[in-house]
C-alpha cells in the first residue's frame, strides 16, 4: 500500500472534484436530472475510493461509523420535518407552496430541503453498509 504513490496522489486530486460534482448534482437537482439520491451516492463513493486507496481504518477515521449511522435518521428527520412544517402552516404534508409567501418560492425551498434530507440519508446508508461489509473479513 505504501508503494502506490500514483494511486494515492491521484485519489487526493480527484476527491475534491468528486465532492464538487456531488454538490452540483445536489443543488441542480430541482432544475434538471439529479438530486439527493445521486449526490448522496457520489459522496459515499468518495468514502469508498478513500478506503480502497488508504485502507478501511483511514476511512473510518475520516468518516467515523457513528457519524454515518447518525446521518440516516437525521436525513429522515429533515425530510419529514419539511412535511410537518408544511402541515403546521396550513398545507398538506409536503405541500411546499405554503412554506414561503409566494408558492413557487416555497416549492423551491421545500424541494431543496427535502433533497438535502435524501442526500444525508443516502450517503449515511451507503457508507454504513460499506463499513459493515468491508469490515466482515477482519
């Protein structure tokens, strides 16, 4: 593993670009293809690549398993929280138009918040599954 200098350097170069593209997909998801699921999968793939290159121990140090496990209910809480807030504001569950004074603006912010919740849940789930299966042989 210590002799893989090209792999280590190229991984360090690619990780910020993978994160930047994941964030682009996340925040462009309400205008075009993409969204929280795809961005969460890309963010988890960053952890996979880091683990393959630097080892499982280093990946667990960068993204601890406890944090990954807490991301799963946090994303669900964000998702359902948007729906509950919409209900308290007089709309139906996940009716985003009541979130702000103008319907289209409320829909935009509602979709963005829901997609962030999906992103957090998907990334946490994929990383947790990866840690579970990658650590079985040890």
